[in-house]
């Protein structure tokens, strides 16, 4: 210290010898005292300023929360990373669209050139400081103040991490003070390599070749040079390391992903980075010169990183739509928020806030979304559609029909879906969001599965198919018109008949049946059961409808569909994994009976084209559907492993002109052929639908579902079909009985005791509750139409019938006018003397042939009670013309004495046999009188 003071005295003495010092005539003592005063003043000022600055710094950071080590690491490593989506079996699909693309990478997988370039440029004292570098801060402040051309920056890498991950981006002394304090604290928790790795994953690097903003060295290497971070060479590393100081200016791509015309700024920055690397001894001069002369522009990629939305827009949107609520619930649970503790309005506000948070985090949180969608099947179906000419403009305005196929894997309930449209509608998924009328596809479920579950019907039971109106008004009919009369439930499903479906629904309990629709996953617009629901007059998505029908293929238990198998963080932690959810709707017996009838739909019913269009076999069942005005065409087919549903229609709700059922079935078959070719193990099954215990084959009387009586056998109404043993009948049918009936104007009625038997036929009467007031005889097959009679009495008109009019004759035929009374069962023909000649059955037959010529006749009408009208006017038939006998020519007469060769059969003189009496008499008695004809029940009379 003394030597320092002596040196200072010598320096003061030398100053005294200077001319300008001598002029002011100051002694060394005075100079010393002056120096002491100035020094003390400066020290005091510096101390005061330092103390004031320290106090101010303390005031700025006062109240700043003290992060624990775990909290700091969580904040630092909470990167905004691009999320990824996967097909089934962890097959990579692509990245979710995001305003920022980032992919995490470990330090060991980053080029050493990049590490050296960033440290040389951004933090040359990185391995020496404890979070901040005061002189670097002062230097940066000075460079900013004097506006030098080269600015080195005052923040360390540690400070930049704090700024990006833990603080806001505001410019203030307050934020800067907090940044410095947290940076020093962070250096105590993380080693240098951890800090460098975090920085390399956080820092922004401009835009990639797709125009997307990128952050992190891995996304930068991929998006700018199309290489991995570990593969970056020296000039590439220098270029990328220069970008973070000013990403907007130095990035080579614009917002559209096009290479900028002027790259001067970025190239100049690269040279600056190279210069600092050689200046810091990180590279040699030779490496510097070689890198400086490198053609970096030729390395810029023209290939944007794969975006899942560009290749698979519908899958991407659908997975995002389903993942957001999952993340919302995850964040609510993680934060310990119980929504049930809040009032309705506040609860919805919180839910909305968390939904927005989940939406943001899904794109920027680096999540890995693993779906259940089979890539091979999906790609094969898309290719089949593109090459299959399955769609096309069918309307005058050129608009095209659209199809939405959806495939459900039965074992676990996941979906492999496909949406095919001619027009791009990426924001709206027709398979999972569009609600369309389900049409007849619902019939196997409701009403028939619901009715079989309760023992109301079974496959062999008959339900009338006759003109029917809705109760309370409103009409409907079968698709294509026509009625089958008395089809079984099996036939009704096979040929998709409407009126038996509505009639069956009438027998169901309303509330319970509506609840079953909800359990199946349907969400009808009304909150109660409507009659039209039996015809599918409610809407559902393709997903809902396919999933509901698959309930039958899984034994009556609905396996809730899902498309997201699990969601992982960027570190591989599973935050969500699907848990199977099941709802028992029908018994296994009911489900199997429905499936067995749906087999007939495919083999011989409305979907019978399918077997001839497919390239595979197996046990298949299915159901077609068409909505009113042909807006929608459906087919849902299933085997023991998969269910596959296809909807065909226009998105804007318009009619499909013509019959699109064949096209829709061809579409289904084409897509399934492609799926089988792509992955037959996932689609086909060697097994058949398993028949559960309790299924038996039983013969029943089809009308009542009871054990068949002899009358039922005689009527040909015995059906033998599968039955749920829990609902086997124990009583014999009593709905049929032998009876006499009459036919009036084509309608059959029960005959009265007084109805003359000559005007009746023998048939079978049916309980009136079965026909519900409709004459089913008009809709019966010919084999039954004349024998099956509804249980209704024939009409009766007061008084005896009036006389028949319009009687005339022509040749051997008598004709008359049809009687106007509604209870006439036939007519009787009499001679003028009152002799009964014949009876004519039925009121509409108005002629009789076979009367004798030259005779007079009249006609009488007979009603249902056997009452007969008075005689009509008499008509006389024309007499026959006499026939003249011609004499044979004289030459043809035999000679008197010359017997013929054939006399007596021989040539001997024998006596001829005695003559045989005419009419078979023995020749002893008079000819017998002919037997009289039976008299009619009521002799003809003219009295009233």
C-alpha cells in the first residue's frame, strides 16, 4: 500500500514540473489535498448512489414470490411445444396446426456448432457468470445509448429463459430487476447444460418453409434446412444462431413460407456470428473463411414440415374437438376445481375459461394424442373413393351427393372413420356432427328389439301390414307402396315394412321405450316418444346410429364409442387413457334374435345386393334406411368384429332423385372391400354371431304368437322360428275358429245362423282385435284371401230386399242388374211356375248360364238373414230352332235279305238277342219318373 502511495506522490511531483501546473503555482501539498477531496467526494457519491440503487433494486423485487426448485423447473420446462397426433398402434399422423411450432430435443442431440455459436453470440461469459453479467449490462446500455452499429446484448441465456418462461414481456425496470433476481436463483437449481438445453428449446427462430412461426432448435433445423438438430453444419449453425436477436429480420421465410427475395440481413448476421466464434476461439480462421464462403442459400428447404390438417383434415379436426374437453377436465381436476360447488352462471364461466385454456394448450402444450383410427384402412378407403366413381353430379345444378362412412371396431368400441365429400368442409365433420334422419335403420332396435325384450312379439309373430293412420291423425305408408297383409316380424324387418312397425310401437310403454333410445346413444329432438319414431323420424349422426345398431352385435350391451385412446405429455406421461364404458340395453337373447333377422336383410331383403358386391364372406347382418322424401340413404352392416355404417345424401337437406339404395350399397361394399384388402384381420371374423342360451326354435300360430291350434294349422298360419325361451307361449291359440262367411262386394263377413248355406263358404274367423277395423282380406296372399275372415258380422238392412230389376235373357243366359242393398248375399233363379233352378253366390255376380230354351224365368235376391225379395219380371228364353233329319241316299240303304258282316258278330244262323229296354229298365215296369230337385230354403213368393 505504501508503494502505491509513493507512486502517487511521485506522479504528483511530476505534475508540478509541468508548465501549466507551474502557472497556477500549486504546491504538491495542495495538489494532494485536492486529490483527496475529489476522491472522497466520488467515493461518497458512489456509495450513496450504490446504496440508493441497491435500495431501489430491493424495492423492485420486494414481494416477488420465492420459487422452489420444483416450481422453477416446472416453469422453465413448460415449453409451448407443437402437439402431435397418431393413428392406432402409435403410427405417426402429423402435427396439430399451430401458430407456433416447437419440438423438444435433448442437448446431446444438438450439434456442437450450434451450442458454440449461441454462446459466442448471445452469452460469451455463459460458463463463468452466476446468472447475470454486470459489465455486459453496462456495455449493452452504453451501445444502446450511443447507437453503435454492433450491439452485443446485456441479457445472459439464463435471463432470456426467465423472460420467456416466467415473466411477461413488458419493458420496465421492475420486470428487469425481477428477471435478474430469478436468473441468479435459477443458476442455483440448474447446471449449465440444463440451462443451455432449456434455452435451445425455448428461443424463437422465425418462420419455417410453411410460414409457421417456430421455436426451439429442433423445429428450426427441420423447418429451415430440413435436417435434424444434430446434423447442422457450421454455416447452418451460424445462420440459425443469429436469428434469435431479431427473428423477423433474420428469418429466411415470409409468412406464406416463401423464401425472401432479400436475404442480406440474415446472411450478414451469419457472418457476424462466425466472426464472434473465431474471436472467442470456438473455431479456427480456416473454418471461419470456409463457412463464410459457403452457399447457405442452397441449403434452405422448400419442403414444409408435414401438417396433419393438410393430409387428414377431418381426422385432425375431430381429434381436436374431442381432445379439448378431455384437457379441460384434466386441468379442472389438476387445479382442484369442483364445478358442483358453484352456481350455474359462475360454473359455466369457469367451464368456459378452462375450455379456452385447454384449446390453447392443446396446440402449444406438446401433447401426443393417440387415436383409434386404423391408418391402413383409412388410406385404403380414401383411395377406393377417389378411384371408384361412386359419386357424381346428379342434379341440374351440378351439386354432388356426399357420403359419410364410419367403421366401428366392435371389440373395444373404437372407431375408424372416413368422411368423403365432394366439396371441402373441413370445419364440419358430417360423420360426427351432422344429424340426419335415421329412417328404417332404427327398426331392429325400436320398436322390435324393445317389443321382443318385453315378449310382445317374436320373429315369427305376425303383425298386420295394412293401410294404417297414426293415432290422432296423420298418414303414412310403406316405402314404394303396397301391403303384405300378415307378414311376420322377420319379414317386416327383412323387407323394411312401415305399418307393422308403427302398430308394434303402439304396444310399447312410452317412457321406458324413450329411455331405451337414450341408452342407445340417440338424442331425439323431442323429450317423449312419438309414433313416427318407429319409422326413424328423428335425427342422429352417423356415429350415433352406427354405434346404436352395434349394440345388437355386442349382445345387447352398448360399448360407448371413442376415438382417442390416450393423451400423453411431451415427456411421455399419460394424463388421459380411455376407460371402457358400457350400458346394458337389451338381453343377449333379444339382441341375437334381432341380429338373426338382420341376416335376412343382407341375404334376401333390402340389402340383398351386398353379397354379390363384396369380395369376402362371413356372418354379416345389416339394416337399410331411407328417410322421408329420400333425403337420406343408409346402410349399417356388421359382423362379430366390426360395424360399418354409410350415409348418402346432400349436406343441404335436399331430395336424392331416383333410387339411391343400389348406389349406397355399392359404396358400402367398395369401401369394405378396400378395408379387407388393407387389413383383413381388423375387419373379418371367422366366427359367427354367438347364439346365447335361451334361444329355441318353436312353432306358433303366427297371428297370436300362441301355440298353434288345429284351426291355425288348417289356415296355414303356423310359423316356426327362433324364440326367446323366457317368452315361450304356454296356451293354445284361440284367435282362429272355423266358421261360415259370406262375401259382399268383395268383403268377407261372418254369416248368421239364418244365412242360407248355399250363399256361404267355410273359412276361419280371426279375433277382431288383430285387424283393428281393417279388412285384411284385401291384402292377403291368394292361398289365404278366401279363407281368413275378420271377426265382424255381416251387414243387415231393414225389411225384405226389393225386387231385382233389369232381368233379361240371351240364348241360354239370364242377366239382371246388381241389387242396390248392402246386405245381399246372392240370387236365386226360378222358372215362371216357381220351380227353383239355381242359386248364384255373391251380390256382384249378375248372370247365370245354363237355363233351358223356350222357358220363362224370374230372379229373386236373398239377404244376410235369408230374406228373399219378390219375383222379378219374367223373361223368356228363345226356343231352339227345329233340326230337319236328312234321308240317306237310296244307294246307301242296306238290302233287305242280305245281313251285314257284323250282325251278331258271327256268320251262323243264330237268334238275335232280345232288345234291352230303354233307360236301363228291365222291360217289366213303366219308365221311372225323374227325382224332383231339392226345394230352396224359402219357396218363391210374391207376398211381402
